[in-house]
C-alpha cells in the first residue's frame, strides 16, 4: 500500500484568499489610523487661538 499523506487532501488557503485577508487587515489598520487622525485634528477656526494678542477679538 502506498504511503498516502492525507494532509494533501485538506484544501489549503489559496493565494487569492491570503491576499484578501491581508487586504482586510490593511483596511482595518488604515481605518484605525484615519479615525485616530480625525479625532486629534484641530478644527480650522481654533488653530490660531493661542497666537492672538490680548487686544484682538476672537472673530479677527
């Protein structure tokens, strides 16, 4: 009787499936970085508040 490796019959993950999984991980990482960036960004109207002089109005 020939020596049969039964592991050969178990379907292995295809290259396409592996790439799809990798892409999903990259998407998740990018989404997390984008969320962190959006949480930390300073709205445009408030950027210069620390540079105002005492005599300037906030609307200037």
